[in-house]
């Protein structure tokens, strides 16, 4: 599903303003969202997920204007720090979303977690919770997927698992991944959006960004770092 | 339906609630069987049980980001509130049933039970509305406080403040507001309201859908900001 964001704005009570943001998420493509802390990445993701209501602008899904309620129905979202309702087991959460969990999928998940699915997520490690969150987010093949800081605090194997899951899902969905991780992002993303002070500062493929800033970096991470530095210099 | 089962399972794992509800239900049943003359006194707890269950800590859940995985590609927030309302009403209703079972079977207190059912529904709707702003404990405290205030008004407040009986004009206006909006003790239990028209006892049946509609509307408008915005 194609997501078109036009002149999107969101005003926070503290005075922080997100936007206007215009961006395009394409199916079959992973878009990376980068920016310093406080840039508005999480806010943008929550607006796109329908959890926050924009104060101006449009979000279109396959060309049709989508309000927060349609976004909540359509867009899957994994927050930075996945939190779940107390006294709900992993199995309950899947039942709520899918009506049940097929045995092979359930067994595979239980094996990955090393715990039965009757475990409460609060009793899992952060990495295990992120895994549950990601599996829940991917459940039912969402056409649009937003993942906020998926690698933060995960061990290397769990990080690879996240990469693999995103790569697998890419064929079926438009994906936006927010992260500070300049190592993992280029491995999974085709396009990059730099957000700073609530606005899009730079956008494009790695090659386009490198050309735009005259980046001399020899690898993807250094190109992204150059763009990041340039962004902070231009808009301190 | 899925969200109702989900919420029921979660509630069933709340040990404190299950223990208290079991004691109340058992006490109601025993009293109802041993003293079949009138409803068990424990029936007075039914609206409080309903308001607490229906409130369900929605406000804290929302603030803590715990609803993110519920409302994205899952049930809607109004759906969740409706489920919590139904659970609250069900819990209050089972306590009411346990308290009046032997009477209703004999064809007694049927009207009383139906009036009470409306009152329990009204308080469940209040829980579903207020629970979006304050904790379940605070919602319960509010119900207890407003009921105590209504009783005080009936017993002494009207005379102390206005020098009138609660049924006299204009004290009756305050009485009506306190009784029908703030009091979880049913109309039929308060003999000093006997002078008011009897149909008013059915008012909670009218108020409950109105308050529930407000709860659903508030849930539809509810935004879910993260604890930490980045």
C-alpha cells in the first residue's frame, strides 16, 4: 500500500511543532527515518499510525484520504519501548489481534522466546519483548509497517532477527523504520529521510544523498553521517 | 466479542478483584438463601463493582503506551470501552442476581431488581467514561464519595444548609442531581424519596445509554501520545 503524506503538521502542547512534513512510502521499499533526539521521529510515527491526530495536512493510503481511525485499522506500529496491558499473556495478545495463533507460528515463537506463550510480556527481557512486539506488528500481513528504534538495546543475534523479519516483510508492505543505527539502516533501507526540528531536511536514496551533499564517505554509514553533520550545521 | 474475552481473561487474573468478588457473591448467596425476606445487603456493592471494573485503568493504560498494540490493527478504543462497560455491568449484575436470586425465583422484588440493574448499568457507563481520565481506584472513590454526599444531603445536608427536607422545593433539585447522578444506592432503598414520582426510579435506564454514548465519543476522540516524544 502506498502512503502519501502531504504538509502534515502536529502541534504538541509544549510548543513543539512537527511539520509541515511531506513524504512518500512505497510498497516493496523500506524507508529509514533519521534524526537527532527530539527531531519528531516518534511523533511523526504516532501520527502516521493514527495514535495522534494531525493538526493540518493529509495522509493518503493508495490515494484515499485516511483519518486516524482508518490509519489505526491499516497501519501496524511497533513503538520504541513496547508496552503491553498487564495480565495479558503473549498468547492473549495474538488472540486479540488474529483471533488465534496457528500452531506452527506459535511453536516457532515460543522456541525463539525460550518461554511458553502463556508468559506475561512484562516477565520477558527487552529483546524478547521487542521480538513479541515485532511478531505482533507483522501478524496479519499489514500493508504499512512503522517500526521505531527496533535495534536499540538488542543483542547482535536479535538485531539480525529484526533485519531478517523486515527484509522478509518488505515485499508485502511499505515500511518506515526510525533509528539512530547507521550500521543496520543501510542494510535494510532503500530510501532515507532526515528529520530535524520537526521538518524533513533531506530525502533520497543513498546515492542521491551522497551526491546532494558531496559526501566523500566510502561506505553507507559514513555517507549518512555526512548528511547528518551537514543537517546539524545548516540548522543548528 | 474478541476484546470482551480478552478483557475478561485479564480481569480473571486480577487476584484481589477475584477474591473480593468471590467473597461478595458467596456472602450474597448465603444471605439470600438463609434470609429470603429481602435482598442481601451486599447488593449495595454491585454498582461499585461495576464502576471499578468498567473504569479498567484506561487512562493509565493510554498514558503508559499500553494501548498501542490494542488499538493499532486491533479493536478500536470505543470497542475496548464498550467491552469494559459490559464486563462492569456483568459483574454488578451477577452480584445483584446472587443477592436477589431466591426472591426473584419466588416472583418477589422483580421490579426492584430491574431498577437496580439500570443503576448498575449507569455506574458501569460512568466507569467507562471517567476511567479514560482517572484511575479505576479514583473512579471508585468518586462513586463512594458522591454516594456518601447524597446520603448526607438526604439525612442532614438539606436541613442544615437550606432548612428544608430533601423532597421540598427547591432542595429537591439538589436531591435529584445527587440521587440520580451521584448516588449508587438505589431509589427504592431511600424511604425519604417516596414522595417523588415512582417513575424516577427508572431514570438510570435512560441515563446509562447517554453516559455510555459520551464514553464512546470520548474514546473516539482520544489521542494516544507516547510517554517520551522524540
